[in-house]
C-alpha cells in the first residue's frame, strides 16, 4: 500500500547480517538472550522514565512474554517497555549505532573461518553481542511493532534481513514492542516451550523483570529473578556465582575475582562485583564509563550511575542499596551524598582486593595483562588514589624477566642511583632496539620499558615513588658519569669538541644542542629531549596530534 516505506540498510548492517546468518550458525540460540535482554532493558527504562513523566508508567503486571505459535511457525517476544518511535526504529534497527557491534563485525570479517578457531566464536559473540540482528539467525522474516511510551502512534518495521526493510503505520493498544520471528525451516526447536524455558533459565534467570512463556493462552513464569547479591555468601554455590557473572555481563569466561559483601551501619548496601578473567572488548576500547548496575531495594535503576571510576570500568556487577529512594532521578544520581559515599566505599573495596591479589605474582599477571593499561589511567585521572594505585603497576624491565613493580625496582637500585629510569616507545621491539638504553645497560642501571599508549602520560603525573623521582632516559640532562661499568667513563677522545661543533653548525636549525655523551656504547648518535621539556615519546604524540 502507499503507506509502506522501503529503506535500504546502512552498509554495515548488510555486512553484519550476512555474518550473523552464515558464520554464527552454531551459537544461534543466543538470539533469545539478546531479545529478552533488550525487552527487559526497555522495561527498566520505562520505569525510570515514569519517574519524571506520568505518561509512561509501567503497568504492575508488566512482563516479557515469549509466545511460540506452531501453526503459524512464529515466535513472538513482546514487552511493555519504553517502545520505539518511527525514527527510533529506523536508527536503532536500520543502522549500527554501537561501536561494539561494528568492531564485532570487523573482528568476525577478519577471522578466517578455516583456521580451526570456530570454537572461539561463542566468546566473541559474548563479548560484543550482536543484539537485535541475531533474530535473523533463526528467522527469515522479522517484524517489529512498537509504540513509544507517551505517544499514541505505532509503527511496524519489517525485513527479510536482505538489503532493505519497510516501515508502515500500525496499531498497538499499549506502549511497548512486539517482535515476531517467522522461523526458518531448520529452527523448529524454538517452537517448543520446554526448549524456550531451558534457554531463559540458562541466559536470563537473573533478569529481575518477569519473563513468561505463553502456551495455549497460559503463562508460565520462566525466570527466577533471584537477587543473588542479597543472599548470604554461605547460601551461594560457586556455580551460582559463575552463572550470575555470565548473565550480568553476558560473559562466557570465569571471573578472575568475585567480591561479594554487605555494608551495614551508616550506609547500607550489598555489592556483588566481578573482575573478568578475559578482556572484554568493551571494557577497554569501547565504553569509558563504569557500567556497574545500581539497584534500590532489588529494583534495577540504572547502569549509568558511574559507581566506579573509569579506570576500574572493567569491573562488572551489581550494587543494591537501601539508602536511596526508589524514585531516584537522574539529577539526584549526580548530587546525592549517599551515592558519593557508596562510590567511595565500593572503589576502596575493589582497590584493596587488587592490592591483596597483587601479592600473588603469578595470579596477578593474568589480571595485569588484561587490564593494566586501564589501571594506569588511574594515575592521571584519580589524583586522590594515585598513591594507592602506584604499587599495583607492573612493568617490563631491562634488568629482569617477566613483570616487575616499582617497589621491586627501588629495592634493586644501585648505590648512588637517585631516580627511577624509564623509557617509553611504541612497542616492545622499539624498546629492545633503542640506543637510549646502551649507556644504562653498560652501567648496570635498570630501566623500566613502557609501551602502552597511556605510558606517555602518567609517569610525569606520578612524578615520584617512595621519594624517588621518575626520570625518562630520553631527557637530555641525565649524568651517568658517576656510575662506572663496562663503558669506561674517561675523558672524551681528542677531536670530539671539533666534531660536535661541526655537527652543530650543520644542524643548527633543527636541533637545540649537540653534545658528546657517555650514554652510548655501540651507536654513534641518539636523540634526546631537552632537560626540562617533555619526554621524546610525548613529543612524538604531540606532533602526531598536530600540536
Ligand atoms: P543494544 O541493545 O546492545 O544496544 P541492539 O541491536 O540489540 O543493540 O538494539 C539496538 C537498539 O534498539 C537498542 O539500544 C534499543 O535502543 C533499541 N531496542 C532494541 N530492542 C528494543 C525493545 N524491545 N524496546 C525498545 N527499544 C529496543
């Protein structure tokens, strides 16, 4: 009819759909997790919005309903959530909005299917989530009918997952979203309610919004919605903790750390937090803010409350408090002193867990390799806790194998050595080849080797550790002459002054000074930064940034 509008998908959606349909066949059951999570989020968002707008109050019996229809061969997931306007449908379901999804499709496109790594794909999906588009793993046609809460217009989005989708006006009695999947021939299993029930228990048991499976008009509740964090530790098995971890962060690995405690007294809250065992893409490259979920008396409020500083953004889990009203608004989240106290307490607890786990070098290594670069951001972002973060840092070094910390470095310092030396470069290779190290090696002076991109920024901020200043070896004015070693620190050979003067004349426009140095052993020349100016790597970064 005339009211049907046809639109082309964004190019990236086309590519993602192709991958979803063809590459992920074996993991396709996760489509239900993705749709149910979206539905539950939409209901949480509606409840939250209702605090400021009466138009969108969530009905008391609101549920996510999963309805298989064998005769029609459809599976329907409907919710009473916030809903989507016509524009929302076009932008949320017609383009790839999230950087995570884009990166996921790139990663999959780069992975060669024949290299025997098929079994790594589930964890890839777990990390990125393909979201709504995963419906096309089981369906060859999907319709989405939605009405935005607070409006009375409804629209239907429909697509066969190939190049285009349509939008047309629809009717829907109440706000919310209904997704109808016309199942592929080989997807019959998703018409069986026992199978659906199993999947909800597996993937969505801890979602606190009620989920029901509807068969012959009867609703069976499928999730327990247990607030695991409210139970006593002694009542929880390790398996339950792991299941919860998997559902809260959509993870597939085991947590590296599980922190579960209850604060009583002036401030009351329960917290159940995890440090992942693997590096989730989002935590490091994507989102910059902590996504730890805030609940008030079990009820989910928001994952936007920044309960942890961004240098701990890889921590996942839930904080549930008595000390906020249920109708806490966004503005209140910014300003209420109770939340500031909770943030402080939760951050302190995570920090002390890391501090104690850092004593076990082997166990800590796995953590450091995943999240070290993020933790280093804390040195320049979190002035208040800088002194507590510094002992958590680990480095490669010119003197020892594996990882080492600042305290260990200090304990190895030579007599008369006043500073902690470090060198920053783009990667481990550049560090190993660097002529900057020659003089230090020859004198048995240890240098910390830094190659994360944050390394250009934090050492100056930290400035000192146990009273010892941190000094970049590329900064010009270091005098090594008092340390003897393989390199004989004698008089400069005759003629050097002449040579230096000639080079200086030739390069006069390009350098501020040319000096004879005792810092080299094999190489003829090396670049150094001016005594008080920024370190060389910092100068490189500034140049790249066009400063
Ligand atoms: P993600 O949920 O991870 O952002 P999706 O592809 O699953 O990615 O969904 C894209 C967007 O579409 C969501 O962020 C949300 O804004 C919207 N959306 C999806 N499902 C629903 C729903 N059931 N109700 C309301 N909005 C939805």
